[in-house]
């Protein structure tokens, strides 16, 4: 495994940590600023909406200019936003600096997929996407745990730790991705890049995969967001440390399973793997309405993480095959769509939770996974094995 690949994996870990750390802090921040848990959950779309929207263009920007420069500037802005979050005096300021965090990481995430794809090559593409999914999932896993543990003492320290982590990644990017060290690519002007982006947006497979990514995150984030509220003081009555520990398992199994899922994608094809992942995730999600207590939730969240590992490894591999000449643009569109799902999930599902409760939320999310399966199976069969 090359050093550039390792740095890309580290960068893919850094963003989801900040995105998900908030989930275990909801009750603590609500008390800190004398507000409600629903208001604190606005910190998720505050981060994810700009993150999702700006990604539409950031991949094209990296094509027009330089991936190293794009990554570096993005990480720098992300670090500034993380420090601002640590010293926020009010919820309003906190939401504003979460926007800054999201803007910064929007210039990082979509660049990582084509970087890893280029370094790995066709023979290792599925495995490399598995590792990328593993490190991203690790960030999803560590985020709530870190947030919960720090919230027991001082929640601000979590964002200081995130800023330090991102600073280390920034230094690694500057050292490893030396100027001019990228794989040869055709340099384009900004106008040409926008034209390439518009052309890629007409690719039906890219659009179907992007819609799938959107819906997968709507379901996944909806479950863990409202499970965190359900387990909190107004529901089951758990503390932030306990909530963070339980939510950790939504990604913990994926950390170990994603590389295996990536190998399976290379050997068995993408359709088989993505179907397996969606069926497992749907079954575990719907089953949450029938359980209670820490252990059953841990088991079901682990199964959702298992399913997600197969889903993301397969979807990312299919994406790189959908339009091989426009990997950066495809990554921008896909990542923008899937993280838009992350951003709007708490808002979309809020009426369901408030009107019908957590049990109905998991049923709706399970049905969303079924829709995802139909979308993936409607793509060209050539995406199955390249």
C-alpha cells in the first residue's frame, strides 16, 4: 500500500469524526445553551448541507487546478472551523462554525475517491474502495464515542482533538503529495471543468448511484440520529457516554468488514455485494422496533454497519466504472448527493419521529433501503465487473 493511499485513508477518517461527534453531545449541549435536543441536532445539517452542496464543484476544481492544493486548503478551513466550534459561546455561533467545517471538508472528500482509484489501479479497485469505506466508517464510529467521552468532562475538548487530528493529516498531505507528484491527468480550465461536470450529470448510471447514496444515508443517519434522541434523558434516560458507546457499533463492524467487502466486490461483483448489504441493513433497521436495552441495539447497529460496508464498497466501485474518464466529476456528484442525504435526514424524519415515534422511523428507513436496491439493480450490468 503506497503512502499516498494511506494519507487519503487518514483524510477520509477525519471528516466523519466531526460530523458524528455531535450525536452523543445532544443532551449536554442542550443544557449548555438552554435549548432543546431538536435545536442542537441542527448542527448536523449545518455541517452537512454546505459540505454536500460545495462538493458538486470541488471535484471539478481539483481537476482544473491541483488535487494537493485543493486538499490542503480544504483541511485548513476545516481546522479553523473545528477550533471555532471548540470556543463557541452560543448555539448560533456553534452552528455558524459548523458551516465553516462543512465548507472545508467539502474540498477534501470528493478528491479522495479518484486519488485512491488512480493509485490502486483496476486490479485492486474494489479492495481500495473497501479500505476507503473502512476508514470513513471508522470516523463515523469514533465520532460519537469521542463526543460522548469528552462530553462527560468538557465537550469542547472533542473539537480541539479533531483540529489536532486534521492538522496532522494536513502536514502529511503536504509532505506526501509533493507538487507535481500526481498521476498525469489532462489539465482543464474552469469553464471546461464545468462542461465536464454537466456532461457527467447526464450519465444515467451516475445519477442512479447518486440517488442510491442519498437514500442510503437518509436511512442510516435517520436511525442513529433518532436513536440518540430516543436513548437520551427524554426517552430511555441514558447518559452521553452510554449513548456514544452504543452508537459506536453502527460503524465498528464496518471498520473490519469493509476490506473484506472490497475483496468480495473484486471477486463476486458489485451487484451481489450491494444487494447483500442492503438486505442486511434493511432487516436490522426494521428489527429495532422490537427490541430494547443496550445489547440488542448493539447487535442490530453492528449488522447495519456490516451491511453498509458492502453497500459503500460496491457503490464506490460502480461509480468509478460508470464514467472512467470523469472520475473526479462523478465523485463530486455522488458525494454531494449522498452527504445531502446525511444533511437532510434529521429534518426529513423529524415529523415522523415527533408524530409517530422511533418505531415508525425505523420502518420508514427500512423501506428506503428497499428502494435503494431497486435503483442499483436498474444500472447497467457492465458496472458489475468492470
